[in-house]
C-alpha cells in the first residue's frame, strides 16, 4: 500500500488513495474495509497515480490521475460504499511523473473544478463536465505568476486561494 491522499465523506467513510496499488480503498469510520475501486491502467476507472481529489455538491468524486494526464469522475452508489467511473477529461499538462510538484483540485459553488499545474506554473479551470474555461499564471514571482502552484481552495465568496511553494506565499484571486 502506498497511501498518498485521504478524504472523509459526509457519512464518515474514509477513502484512501493507495497509489502503490493504483486503487482507492473505502473504510468505515472505525477503519473497517468496505470496498475498493480502480486498478492500474489507462482505461476509464483505472489510474497510474492518484493524488488530488474532491467531491462536488452532488457527491461525485473528482480524481486527479496525474500520470495519465486526466481528471476522472466517479459516481457513488446509493449507500456511497462503491464508486463507478463515469467520465474523464484530458489535462494538457501534468507532464512530470515526479513524486514532487503534484497537482491539487478545488471546486466552487457553481461546480467548476480548479486544478493546479505545478510544472507549467498555472491554474486551470473546468466546468463540472470537463469543458475548459480558462487558465492563468506563468513562471515568475510577480503578483499573477507562480513558482510552484500547489495547494488550492475556493472560499464561500468564490475567490481562489493558491499556495505558491517556490515563492513561499499564499495567493488570492478573484475569478471573473
């Protein structure tokens, strides 16, 4: 097992990104195994390296499958114990298979997905269906540039916050 990420859903289920085995394991709140999904590969539902993920307001799970250069969408069953892959879209970026500089994801109240692209020094925005909206950033230390955009979050007002690891700062953006 190679745990790299962990999230807890509204029911208390703990999902662990087991990147060593290219899967996600679902546990209950007491640590008991419930299910698993995924597997190594490039087909829908499979992955090469999972790291960042998030849920939207509908309970769909968005996963950054970095080494396959895509975001995948997983839909839960009724009791949220199993997930099935339902969609994916390519990322023109995420070129590195390094263990450093991995992307992170965030979602706003409209359901738009924001993804950091550390090696290309930018942030990408997509609709919940994977339609590209826009990107911003370039290499540098100016107010709208990044050294290594890593962590990302969207606040209740729709502002995007990005941690810039290389420039040792937290950045705040108002998205049009």
